C-alpha cells in the first residue's frame, strides 16, 4: 500500500528539484525527506531517485508514479469535496490569495456578499502574488488564487484549473492641463511624445502598456517607474508624465489629473482565479468562486460565459494560442496577456531533470 503522504514528498521533490528545497516547502528536515523517499521506494519496490552529481535525479519509475499521482490527488480532492457537500458548505474556512488591487476591488465585496448568505463560513485573505500563490494553492495552503495572465507568467500546472474573471481595462491618466484632458476618449498615439509613468519592467501593467503603445506605432518614453498606482497617479497629477492604469484600481479624476478611456482596440489585463483540480465542487470553494465572479461582473461581462469557455468544447492548451474574447480588446495586448478563454491548468513548476 502506497502512503499518500510519502507520495506528496516525491511530488514536492519533483517540483523543487532538491531535497533541501523540498524539505523547506514541506517544513521537514532534509533527513526526514530522505527517509520518506526511502520508505516510498520500499513500498513500491522500485528505485525512485538516483545520484546525479551532487543532486538527485528521478528515475523513470518515479516519473511513472508521478504521472499517476496527479489523477490520484485529483480524486482525493473530489472525495473531500463530496464529504464537504454533506455539510452544504455552511461551515468551514476558505483561504483566498490575491494581489492588493484584486483584494480591494474583488475579494472584499465577494466576502461581504458571502457572509450575508453563509454567515458561519470563514474566509482568510492572503496578499500573495504569482508564482507563490500557485505553489501555496497546489500544497493546499490556500483554496483560491487570483492572478493576471501576462507574458512571462508561470506555465501550466496540471494540478490546477483556472476560471476567467474579467478583462481589467486600462485607462490613460493625464495632467488636468494636458491637451487631451478635455476629450471624452483618447487615442494613445496622441501621447507618443509624452513622458510616461509606468510599472517595473516585467510586471503585467508594464507589459500591457508597452504592447498597447507598440500596437499604435510608438515606444513610450518611460521616465518614472513605480508599481504603486496611487503614487503613479500623484506623479501624473504633478505634471511629470502620463500613465495607463487598470480600471480595477478604482482611481477617478481629481483636481490635478483626469482619467480617460482609450479608443478601441482597448488594452486590458485578463484576470483569472485558480483552484486545485477537483476541488471546485466543494460547497465552500464553489460559494467563494461564485461570489468572486459576481464581484468581477461589476467591472465587465463574465469571460467564462463565452461559449468557447465550456470545458466540453474548449480543449486545455497553451493559453497564448487563444485570442481575447472581446472584439474590442487590443490583440497585441491579448498576445502579451496570453489568456486562455477556457479552464486551463496554471502555475506549473519545473521538473527535475
């Protein structure tokens, strides 16, 4: 009989690459990890690791075992979901990991709505971004993770599935005395000669900003960088440049800066939530997911309602191969965002070689 706990240790070794890293993730000592792997090898009757210099390499037998483990752990999640359904999700705790903007705009309204319907269901919120949020989700430390699709995002993880939330539209922010401030809508090319305030290189907002400008035929001159949207807004208000900010940030026009929509195609950053594969039917998780999707609809139509998002008609594949569902969304930004319209696995970690 294979001990499932020892199988988890083997999965963590595959994900982390070294015994020390696996031990740290599992809150065990390296010696304890080695003992668990040895015991699992005795249970299965096959060698699972072999020396590779100063590291350990998984054997072909270990990879066969791991291939089956994905199905096994998904089934265990389904068992837990079925058991939880007995209580109808009225009791328990759901832990949600998200980035700050999503916490303010989506998670808090979702919790308030959830507490009105299920007052005895407890929710814990963690400010955790990718890839750590996916790692915690896969280990069972959180139940729902919210993140953005963008170039450089973690590759797909077969242990997890995603649910599209919304396309978070990007607006421009300009000083109140800027020539385009009096317009109802702005063409990005009108800002080609301005200094830009942008996020740090590689962040989703930076990537969407650069792609949107490139699609209009220019490269923005980024003079100031910050990932704090309030600070970005203040820099624009001081006349130090222009910026593109996500609508989810909730920043409206002020006495010093005005927010204006961009002419189509509209740049946006696609947001999604992820859950462990097989856990979505657990009543508490299902209730949290439903409220998050309802909160997201306040900012735009539900991407998951698109016919292509039906798992029966949408194969799981590389998210970069799917265009954005909204015809008004910038195709260049959609390519940068690399959003999968269907439910696809997310957040994989590298395999041991």
